[in-house]
């Protein structure tokens, strides 16, 4: 696996695929610069070597050229984060991009316009990738968030750098963190899977059963398992067509010696609203007209006990409707437990959109070992798939 430190970038132009798909407000101000901050170690290393950087990224899902998705809106923020002046090219290929890349001096940064202004990017077009390849001497992929897509800038462009390609620090760290959980994890290994639907987690569960000792199942998908086992779940969310599958998962886990921990009680509400009436009830005896929206006190205590005995922890998905303050406590307490286990020496990896959002919202970012930057890419890695953007560098 070729990484950044295998290269000296002195007098070299690094063509770097970054993931600067950041949220903007209506005045085009960046509202969360995490993805820009995440690329900083890679870019600083290259500049300090005496190299220069050509940055390519997408922003949003434009239909052709749309000014609201122009990367020029984020130039100021990139300059703030890196402390270096950034030149902007109003196209990502062609004469202007080539001239500005050719003029780059050591220590300088060029940002190319949104790759997705060209449909050739998402189609993985080879001639488009070749035009991008002209802009650098060494290709660096540091965009985990798009590594599961076989796009021109994430996968195809690597073909034009047979020897001169590597992972940036961020992408290398993502690969190492997933490997640490899926292959090298110190036992006992725990996976916490939450979220609304069993269907979105089936392949993950099937792939990780051989790798974990404990599995906590929480969030909305709890109720598919509970109903499948004959429990009464009231008006709680349930995928009736996945009940047989839930029982099959429990059977597989038993055969493989994996201990599955489901909630034993829930905080139920008489409406899907933060202002609803609530009561704590047995998870198998939720009254009609009521729905489980968070883990109950006994469940939280049980989960804490499980977390504290594990040395490697994967957290993917919340335990309740954390977006509503009154149903966030289960997710917050789980975060506290994982933070405590991490402080005691466990390795903890958080990945997948909602759990990452929860970790940021409740201030756990610096209290876990690693927070993944890629939602879909993270999930596909956990499903055991080889991501095209990673395979392209390993080839």
C-alpha cells in the first residue's frame, strides 16, 4: 500500500482528489469545514516537501454548469484553513487549468472547478481522466467519501500514474481504522448497529458476524427483531418483510458464538413528536398507539456493561431519534460509554451518516479513536466490498 510518506514531493505537482463537498448557507459560507480540515495533513506534507498541489473535488449534484455549485465559493475557507493563498481555475480541464497548473511554484495550491460540471466525471470517462492526469506528476487520492464510486477522478485517473500514485493521510487512516476493526481488532470486538431499518444493515451484519464477539442492535430496527420473536411493539417502526431475516441473523449469531444484545426497555411516545407524552415500557409490551423512540434505562445500563468489557468498538447508527432532544439520551449515553472505554484503551471507530452527526452534535469527536469521513464508502467497506478508489491505488 503506497502512502504519502513513500514519496518526496520536492519540485513535484501532486494531483490530489479531495472531498470538499461541504455544506454552504444561502450566502455561500461554509457551515462545516470538517472535510477541508481533514485534508490539511496531506496538503501540508506536500507543501513542506517543496511540492505544489492541484486540488480536484466535486460539490453537490449539479446538472451541468451551475454557479451555486462552483468551488470558487470555498476558496476563502480553504485559504483560512491552510494559511496559503489558493489560485482558482474556472475549469477542471483544458487550457486554463493546464496553464495554471504549469505555472504553479513549490508551496502553491491550485483549486480546480467542480468536477461534476462534466457528466464524464461520474461516468468514469477515460479521456476526461486523461485530461485531468496532465495536471500533475503524482496522483494522491485523499477522498474516502467518494472512494466507493468508480468516477474519473477517484479511480480511472490512477491508470495514468502506474508508479506515481498513493493514498493521502486521510484515506490511509480510514483504511487502517476499518482494518483495525475488521481484521486486527483486539478482542472482545463489539459492533453497535442502530438506525431505522434492518434492510440497510443486512450485508453489514452478515459480513461482521465472523469478526465480532458482541453485537448491540438498537434504534428503529430493534422492533423488527422484537416483533419477529413474538413481542408487541405498538406503533413502532417495523419491516414486516424482514422478520424472518431477523430470526435468521439471530440464529447465525448463535451458531458463530456472537452475543446479540437487544434493548429490554424503551422510552415510548404516543406520537412521533418531541412534545409527545412518554413512558418507559418493556420492549416486548409496547401498548397500541405508542412507539419506541429511544432506549430505556435498563437497556442503557446493559449496553454500558457490554461496551466497557470490549477492546475494539464499531459504532454505526444511533439508538433513538436523537434529532429530538427528548429521545437523544440513549445515543448520548452510548457515546459516553464508548468515550469511557476509549479512555481506558479501547479502539473505537464511528462511521455512517447518522452516528457521525450524533458524535459531532454531542461533542464526542475527540473522545473516540476515529470518526470516519465517508458515509456510503464506510458502509460498503463494512459490507466487505473492495472500493474502486482504493483498488485503483493498490493495482
